[in-house]
């Protein structure tokens, strides 16, 4: 199934530098790589090496995991995915190495586009999430900074709560 807004018009098919397809693909691959690094670090820790690698790669994975989740919500709104599809996208980050297969499945189904639907000159936003997205797309640099601050804030809160598994 191909999204209707991708068919036909030249403006709808023009590829932006950081389209939903490219952004989501990058973060899906990055999330998968950080899973691999974390698993390797755990093998080292429980095999012969120090715990420091788990701390380093665990933090790296956590930050990318949070960013992937936020971008999944952003792309979910843009692509008008169903609730089930969006939740499956979020859940794919919990299962090691599942983000890239999920992203590839969305590509095969034509559910990742080359344009931002709510960018200036695009659709009129409906509801609070789309209004935030449209605002972000009007000021991409400000949105990038806000995204980094949001990821950092969520990371800080989770670090305050404590690591997964209740370690020290």
C-alpha cells in the first residue's frame, strides 16, 4: 500500500535531505548497532573483562533507544500509522535487532515517505501531536536542539531512577 500523498505531483515526490525514510532508517540501524555493542560488552563483562564497557555501551544504547522512540512517534504521526503499527514500531526497540527489520517492512509496504506531510506548505495539522510536529518542521534546527534536550532530560530522569535491573 503506497501513501496517497506520494503519488503523482512533483512536490510530493521531491526528496528532502532528512526525510522520514532517511531519519527512521538511520535511527533503526543505530539502535541495532548499539544493541550489538551492549551485548558484546555484556559478554566481555561476564567472560573475562571489566564492567566499564557495559556502562559505556549501556549509556550509548540507552540514549539511542530513547531517540529511536521519539523519532518513531514523530514518524508515526507523519505517516499516519495505525495505533498497532506505531506501538509495534516502539516495541521493536525492546527486542534486540528488531528495529531494522521493522523499518524494512515499513519500506516494503510504502509506509515511509520522502517528504514531511506537515512541513510548511503541506497538510494542516490536526490535533496536538501534529501541531507540535508542524512547529518542529518549520524550525528544524530549533527542533533538533529541543530533541537533544528532550533525550538528555529523559536520560537524566532514568539515570536518577536507576539502571535497568536495579544495579548500583
